[in-house]
């Protein structure tokens, strides 16, 4: 069965789609598979692969164990991009959800990206619309000093990974609060990388192409109902009804 126009757009733009997921988060695997199927893809598609998220034992200077794991997981996907010789990849966190109308916009977005030079692509424009330059064909060039949080939909080129991996390694090795950039949330770390390397060409999609689904966080400390047997399953079900 041929790929849908939306699937073709994603594959032609990024080549590989990598989903970060903890093995015990079957709920999120089901959720991200459902989102991919909206675009004519799935976790079983040959262009899609799961990356086993890192769950470290300690925070090791990061804001939390979850933040440490997210940092190492994104760094690990970038290292895989380099090891496999990929020119580009789309990194999805397993709580990503396509925004309303996003699937229909994918072919036009792919056409716009095909004639632009870029190194990093955020699937959303952040929460400071007043600080953004005008969008052109749905793409906003991000100033190096404008930080974005949330990495649920992040396109990367090989050039971006070549710059980011050693920079992230250096951050992880520094003491917390280092003036040179120490352990921090990975979205902040990539903002730091962009600011330190203004030649990196970062774009954001406007309006947002991707959102985050409501689900139990793997980064923040679990709430009481996520720690209580029985209530965790109920909380998961209720989140899915939002």
C-alpha cells in the first residue's frame, strides 16, 4: 500500500522518524502509534523506529532524574543519527500529538522546507509570539537568542547533531550552575547550543504542527494518584478523555 501524502512529506523531509519511549510506557506507545497512523505511518513502518529512553539512577546534577534521562535520551538519538550516517531525522517524544489540521498541512510544509536551509526544526513556535519574526510559508526563522521549550517534535540535521553532541557532553560534565552551561533540561541545553552557535539555522512551524498529549510525566515527580495502585490506571484513562 503506497504511503499517504502526509507520510511521504515526513519521510521525504526527514528520512527517519525516531520515537523516544521508556519500555514501561505502553500507554504512550499506543498514543504515539495512533498519532502516527493519522499521517499514514505507524511504529511498524520501516521509516519509524523506537529509541529506548534512558532512565538513570540519579539526577547527577540535573534538576531531576527525569530531566537527566530526557537529556541523555535526546543526546542518544543524536548520536544514533551520526552513527547511522543519516543526513536528517525527526525526533518525536512519545507524548506528541498532531495539532488540529496539521496532517493536511504536511505536504505544503515539506515543500517549503525543501527550498530552505535549516539545521533544527521545532514543530511549534513557542509561547512568545511577540518575539518572533514574521512567518513565511508557515516557517519562522528563530533568532539564536530566542529560546524555545518542549522538544516533542524536533527535526535535526547531521550538522546540528555534530555540533550538539559534544556540547551536551560538555554540559553534563560541568558542575550544576556553571557559567559555561552545566546540567540542565535538554530543551534549555539546545537553546544554549543555538545561542553559542548562531550559524545553526533553526526554524519553527507556525501555527503549531505538534502539541503534547496529557499523560503522566516521566520528568516531573509523579503525583500521588500516579503512585497509587489502581488510581494510576484511572488517571491514564481520564487523561485520554481530555
